[in-house]
């Protein structure tokens, strides 16, 4: 396991032979520029996510981790810098549905059944009725909810709703999955079960994932790399590679897991001291 | 079991109230022009049942036409107003002020605008009154969109029209029905009360006034009961429609 606590110059990844799924170059985001409530949410951020990697953004509230995710998703645009997703500008990647996205709230449409919720992104792509039904059923089986296709979201528990949201995000088989604290509102047991499921799904579908969380153990368990951010202004202060021998419940008890947790915690504590 | 537990208490309460009313009137020897006994009202209701039924049909038809017209106009107006932001900013306070006016007071003027055998004035009053709750609530529903739904549709690169059709309209349905529930009761009240001010006299309102004028108080009350039942039928039908249109709502009144 290697710890690098100076991600200001993430050189090694740029020269990596694997193609970058996401590449963020010198991005600064200022909200309400020129107004009294101007906020510098992100300052000169560089981040490269290699294909197939699971990268977690972690940091205290207000460090800009969600902003960074929304920038990658092209839900907002950067004030300075460029963002490339799957080799194309973020805006183009969004129009081509190169990513799936899930939020802390499942954001399911309450008037659609579970199946029709998963079908929605396919519907908007103009897929035929039969094809999208088959695909949605396949996705529901993948997240372990094949028997709930005809239920309405209000009839499901929070954890099940979140699984439907993940199925929906994966329905178009996007090369990239963006997740903003998707398990944040769930209890610890459900959370751990869904983490294990998510890893299996990502491995099966070979999806690159950018995951936002403020839970250290969640970040370490899920990721190949944990990117530590600090607030005012939001920036990346450390990037920690995690190499767990396995990713199952046993891994949660392994020394490597605890070492990585300690490393992330140190980086999070160190962050404010670096700030001017 | 649960149905019994839910339905029984209100029914028991209602029966108790009627019994208490009957006892108060008979024991207290209260004059019928103050309040007649339920038994007297019931006797009149049975005797006048054809009249109550016909008058109820006439008022009900007026209320229904007014409600449908007002609701359709309200929904269309809300669609237009939500499409153009400046328009909705102007129209909401304007509608709120208009709504505060006693629209029923228009009835005598409308009655004079049409012939005395016309049903149009009463339907117009019912329609105008039904318009406002539907308009205001629908507009609110159309403007309130879950920010996550907005971001999701943006991430799907959905067009404005797709967004309106798949998210905005279905999302506004609960609000539309909140408006319709209010409008359905108001339309009945308007259709009945509009007759107090002249016009064609074939509905419940005119029967109530004429019975009261002839000091036939139990009969007047029998028609009032008819008006209550009519209002109830409208309200329950709206609830039923809501359940049919929005099967995803497990509870109707939240």
C-alpha cells in the first residue's frame, strides 16, 4: 500500500498506460462571481481517474466534493479549467449519456413503478418498449430486486429505493458511475450490505466509479484510491491508494483496512494545517 | 377489521349527535323555526324524496358543468402561466385578489344578463368559483419540482418538452387534486346558493328559500339535507377519481 500525501502534482496517473475515464485539469469553481455572496468552492483542482478504478472523494462538509462530482457530470460548469469524460468534453459526455448518476436521495419518480423508473433513461434514449423492459428487469435482478418490478417506490424501504436508483444509473451501461453519498441516509447494516453489492456490480460491469462520501470506512472499503479534500477553498490535499487483499466482510477486519483508515484519517486531520 | 375500526367511530359519533339533537328539541320544546327535530326532517325527506331528487339532479348538473368547465380552464391557465414566468408572477396575486371577492355576489348580475329560463348564470358562478383553487394549486405543483429530478433529467440530456411531460405534469397531479377537492365542494355550494338570487328556479337552492318563505321549516331542512348529500357525492367522487388517476398514492388524505 502506498501513501502519497501530495496530490497537487498527480504525475504518475497522467502517464499511466490505462486510458483516463475522467480527467480534471486546473478546475476552479466560483459560485455567484462578482456578488457579495461569492463563494470559491473549488480552487485549481487536478484529478485523473483511470478506467476501471473506484475513486472516492472524501472531506468535511463544504470541501467541494459534491461540486466536483457535479462538474464531472456537467450539471454545473467550471469557472476555469477543463473536464474530460471518456476522452470528450464533459458537456458532450453528458449528452451522450456516458455516465450514470445516483444521489443521497434516491430521486425515484413516485408515479412510476420500480420497473418504469429503471426504464426511464432507456426510454429517453429511444430504446424500444420490449428491449427496455428486458434491460430494466436484468438491472433489477442485478441489484437483487427482481420481485419488486411492479411496486411503487413508496412501497419500498430506503435501502431498496437506493438499489433501484443504482439500477437506474447502470441501466444504460455507462462506462462511468457517479455517486453522491448514495448510502448516506441508510443505517449502518444496510449500508455495509449495499457497499458489498456495489463492489460486485462494479466488478461485473467493469464500470469506473467516482464516489462521494464523508465516511472514512466506506471510502477505504470501496476504493482503489481515496482522494482527500479540504474546505475554504475546496482543494485536493491528499490521494491515498488502497490495496485490500479482498473486498468482502473479512476485509473489514484486516490490518490493511485499518492501516488505510489511519492513513485517510491522518490526511483529513493534516488538511486544515496546510490551509493558509 | 381495520375498516371497521376506521369507519365505526365517526358513524357512532354521528348517530350520537342526531340522538342528542332529537332529545334537545323534544325535551327542550324548541320551536321548529329555530331548529326542527331530526325525525320531522326525516319525515319530510321521505315525503319529498322525488322533489329532493329532481332538485338535486338539477343543482348537481349545474355544479358538475361548472366544476368541469372551471377545472379545465384552471388547469389550462396554470399550464400557460407556468410556461411564462413573468405571467405567473403577475397572475398569482391577481388570482388571489379575485378569489377573495365574493363571486357568489355576481349571481344577480349574471341572472340579469341571461333569460330567466337559462341555466347558464348558475353554471358560470360555479365555474368561476371552481377555477381558482384548481388554478392556484396546479400552478404551485407545476412550479415545484424536486431539484434531484431536475438534475437527473439534465443528466439524461432530456429536452424541455420531455421534462414537462415526464416530470412536471405527473409531479403536479397531487396538487391538481388538492385543488379539485376544494373546487368540488365549492361548485356545489355555488350552484345551490346562486339560486337564492333569482334565475331559473328548479334546484335545491330555490326549494330551500321557498320552503322557508312558507314557514315549512322541516321541508326547508329536508332540502338542506339534500344539498349536504349532493356536496358529499361530489367530494367522494373526486376522491375516487384521485385514487384511480394516482394509484401510487397509498393514502388519500395526508
